C-alpha cells in the first residue's frame, strides 16, 4: 500500500493552484506525509500570502521562503527543517525559470546572462538542494525533480530550457550514484505539457498541448494529479528499488516515432 505516514516531505515550487508542485503536495498529504512548503519570496509579500492561503488545507508544519539563487535562504530553509523535524525523508524539486525572450525565437542568440540564469535556477538548484538535504536524510530518503522531453529532443521554443533539463537529468544520475549508499534515491519525472505559470512563458505551449492530444497514445495530455501520484509512488517504499531514473508521465507521447 502507498503509505507515507510519518514521512517528512519538503515541497518546493508551489506558485498557484495550477502548479505541478501543488498536485504533488496534495498527493503526498493524501498518502499521510507531513508537509513542509517553500515559496519564492517577493518584495511585497503578495506571493507568500497567496501560497499560504492555498496550502492551508494541508496544514504545513513548515512554511519558509527559499529563493534557490540565495545560498543563505537555502541554508535557512534546511536549518528550519533540522530544528522542527530533526530529519527529512522526501524532497520535491519542482521549479525552473528562463527569461521569456529565451523561450522563443533563435536559440543561437541566447544571451550569456539568460543562459546562466536558466542553468542556475533550473539545474544547479537541484544540486544545491540535494547537498543541503543529504545530512538531514538520516533514515534514507527520496528526492524527485521535474523535467521535460525538451531536455532529450528538440522541441520548438524550449531552447535554453532544453539545455537546462538535459543538465538536470544528468544531475539526477550523478546524485543518485553518490547518495545511493545512504539509501537516498533521486529520480526525475518527465511530465507532458500542462498549462501553468512557467509553461505559459514557452512560446506555442497551447499548440504543444493540442499536438499531444492528437498523437499521444492516450490522446490527451496529463494532469497535475497524475504527476502527483507518480511522485507519491517514487517517494514511497513501493519504489524502493528505483533510483537515477527519468519516468515519463506524458500519456505515452515519448515513445512515438512520428510524433
Ligand atoms: N508545465 C509543464 O508543461 C511542465 C512539463 C514538464 C516539466 N515541468 C517542470 O515542472 C516544474 C514546475 O513548473 P510548473 O509548470 O508547475 O510551473 P509553476 O510556474 O507553477 O512552477 C514553477 C515554480 O518555480 C518557482 N521558482 C522560479 N524561480 C525560483 C527561484 N529562484 N527560487 C525558488 N523557486 C523559484 C516559482 O516560484 C514556481 O513556484 C518545472 O521544473 C518545470 O520545468 C513543467
């Protein structure tokens, strides 16, 4: 049975009720996990209030700011986990960012700053969060990140984010190899296209969704809940033999040769 009772799960990347991280947090909570939430702080605190209201039904015992570009904030978030929970069992890395101008048009014209920002927030952040989580995962653990087919194949307009996702997927393998002896598993979910705040920055996202609805074996795209269910599986003992893998939750689109 899928049971996460007594497990402490820290979820990053909830922005609103469309966020994939929100779908994941709900499924982890349903399976009995104790939830902690990090949010990206903004100057006016508006974001904090919105996310706090959304996650209230999950009774998060931790709710802390964590801009992954700020080392001090990352450390403070994990210090809170250590002080309140003592140990961490589950980490959900569900965030990414690239400048809008780098998610359309010419990849060859990506600026150095745009490239660096995308890699820092979308790829390096997994390494950083895993490094901070490792000493707290004293009973082993499960770490799950979110990736997309554009990190393996060329998808129009995905551009710099495709390079970031390729780096993210390779990071999953290196991290899994290094943390495996401590029984910490690291896996990625490659989700099909879903309308969210982040995906709406990718040029032509609606066309991508319609294309998937036409050619994917299941003739539809996926929901946040379906991704959440797979994440719950990857965080549970049911997946105890799986690490370093990228699991496609995409209605089967990835297998198609004439997609
Ligand atoms: N939506 C899709 O079609 C799709 C498909 C496959 C993979 N993904 C991946 O899923 C993950 C979640 O994206 P989403 O689609 O749910 O969109 P979203 O906009 O709901 O989530 C993106 C999150 O990243 C956070 N973020 C951005 N910069 C940050 C920073 N510096 N520090 C901390 N957090 C930061 C935002 O606050 C937000 O919560 C991303 O990794 C995305 O690439 C999305």
